[in-house]
C-alpha cells in the first residue's frame, strides 16, 4: 500500500499563494457567482452540467498530455492547468446546483469521508464504500 503524506511545508506554500480575495470567498459565494453566468438549456440542465464537467476534466488531461509531448515551459502549462481547473470548478458548481447541493456541503462531506478513511487506515485501496 502506498502512503502519500502532504507535508506541512506544502500546505504553507499553498496558503502563502492565496490572495486575500481567495481567503474571503466562500464556496457557496463562488457557486452563486458562477451560476450567474450559466447559460444552457434548462430542460437538459443535469446532462449539460455533467457532460461539461467530463469535457473540462478531459481538457486538463489534454493540456498535460501536450505538456509531456511538447515540453512547453512550466509557466505555460501552469497557466493552462489553472484555466482548465477553473472550468472544472465552474462545472462542479453547475452539477452541484443542478442536484440541489452546495459546494460547501460537498467539500465538507468529502473531507470528512477522507479523514474517516485515514483514521481507519483505508485511504489506499479502492471502492466507494470503504
Ligand atoms: Mg476548458
């Protein structure tokens, strides 16, 4: 079993990169603001959002694939990944909204699930219900 440990140094680096704006925007505020730009057919809202999320996740993979193939500068791929993750995030908010969920509740639930798995020593492995 592989064990991945995120160091406190890495966490500190991420926190240092956060701007004050990022620190004050809540997940649900992002969700509301993101959905103010949603323009898609309401009769196919769930399908549109789920397909869009898969498409944007694929774009992250595509940019990274081209980074491996072409060896572009790190700053270039870093910006591309940021842009595509933003698109992924928008669609996560969209899927959440379509299923009457809040980003904050999703984030909290996910962290609780992972903390529970860590406590029980089942972070590794597979299966949704471990
Ligand atoms: Mg995109």
